[in-house]
């Protein structure tokens, strides 16, 4: 299942690309802003991490303010201005206070908006903390489709504990659930990972497809489903949260950086109907692992839930527009998506690293070069929607460079 942009959305994309500013002339004239000196970029940072270096690391905090960050996979419309104001007003007291040592209050605030049992939640210092925990406390050997989010491989006790299921580039790196499960059984594995929607592909399995898979995978000891992008997959949200307690082998992982737009606060959570699984992880969670700013943010969720869902739906519309607009560019092949980002493959020989540098140095736009993801070639770029206005600038820049 993928987004299928409507004909009206497609038309809107083309109309936007042909707009002209007041006074005539092409919008492309003013597209290229003052260039960044490529020699000033700290390019060595790209070889020191499997993730994208932060813009602040690459160019410094002040320069980073002038660059549109399309690596930033986060909701641009949430938190609300009032929430930011509340954080600002309470900031002095929050950073002078210890966080609560009792996680249940935060769990209840989050559970209220998710409509789940708070006792079955674990909140972490980002999803990455929880991935490290589950990798070290629950996993002996695990099946991992690649390319994927690197932490699931890199943070294992031994990277050889991951059995890699390589997705085929000629099939656009799409995962076939039935073939995957058959391969897992053939390898004698009892634990497996699915990211839905996929990262970096954006491939989305419907709720019904996931239920069918879980029914067939009941012989597995552990099924990890990462739903970090599921809030952008449609309305209603096709999450497994509401049925998680029906499957004792299911562990859901979600990053709040993405759908809540707060990567700097470091928030993520796990949910499972199996308290034995959760309690094994809880033994190793540090006291005060969630900071006071993050705890304050969690306290605001129930009262701002309506605003959150408005922001989520707005971003879904933006992604549909971006997908349609990118498809109009001749020099790329665009992958359907169920997330808040779009993956595309560059045609014609230019590498993703080359395009990334052209956009960064010449257009002050930062995109994700996916070539350092295990199992992916050097021609794929991932871009996360930053709102219609910024997305349109990216589309125009790509049209100049590749169209």
C-alpha cells in the first residue's frame, strides 16, 4: 500500500512549478541563494557516521540556520507555537530541576493520546536508546531486511548476530512479507524486524497485510515492528498499537522525533502486550533517562492532541504534493511512499553524493545521500517534506540540476 496522489494533486504540483513572481520573469532566477564554499564543509564527517552529519557539525550553528534541512525527518507543523512558548517560559526552571524518577506519569500522558495501556509503555531517550536495549537484552540472532535504519544492525552485541535479508535494487528494494518469513524460517531464526513504513524506501504495508503477517508469524519468539513513520501513512493511522496485546511476540518501536517534530528532545517508546519482554528491558533503563524538557513536552500532549492531528494531516497533503512534483522531473525515478519522506533514484550517472554537494553548496539545501546504507547503491536520495513552500524550492532546484 502506498500513497496514490490524486489527479488534482498532480495538477497542483505542475501549476506550482510554472508559477511566476509578480513583475514577470522566472522564479528560478532567485532560486540559487549565496553559495557555500565547498572547501569550508567538514566533508570528513560523512565518513565517520552511518547517519547524516548534523548541519551544525558541517557548517556551524549560524550557517545552519540558512540551510533547508531535508534530512530532517520530522513534522514541521508541531509542536504548536503555544507549546514552544510554554517550553520557553519554563526553561530556566526545567534545566535547574531533576527529571522525575518515576516514569508512570509520562507513560500516562503518552498513553492518553495513544489510547493504550500505560503499563505496557516504555519511554526512552529517543528510539535509539530503546533499540540498543532490545538489541542487548532480547536478541540472540535476528533477521533484518536491508537497506534499513542502521541502528538495528550496528547496536547489536555482535553485528554477526544479524542475518541480513538483502532487498533487490531491480525490485526497488521492496520487501515481500511472505518470502521474507519463509527465508527467516529456512535460516532457523526466531526473531525478525520489519520497519513499516520502510526506511529509507517509504514502502507501506497496510494494517490488514500486517495482521495477516502476524498471524502467520506466531511461531516467532520476537517480531519487532518499527512504526516511527506510521502516523503519516493515512487517516485513520494504520498502527498495530490497538491490537498489540493480541500478539505476545510483538514489540512496537516508535520514534517521537518524526511525528511530533522534536528530535532534539530525544523521545521514543516501545509498546507490547507482553510484560515479560518489557520488564527485561526495564531492568536496564537508567533512572532519569528522560530529561525535564522532554517530560514537560509529554505533559502537553493530551491538551494539544487535536492540533497534533491537524498538523499530521497537513503534512500528509504536503508529502503527496512533493511526490507528484518530483515525478515530473525527468532525471529521477521516484518511489511511492507511506511516510513523510520520499526516496528517489538519480538517472544519468550522477551519484547521490555529488547531487547532495551541489544542492548544499549551490542551493543551501541538505538532502540524505543513502549510499552509506548497507545494501543500497550510490544513486539514491531521500528527502523529507519540510512544508509546501520549502518543498517547492527543492523541486525547482532539482529541476535545474537534473530536469
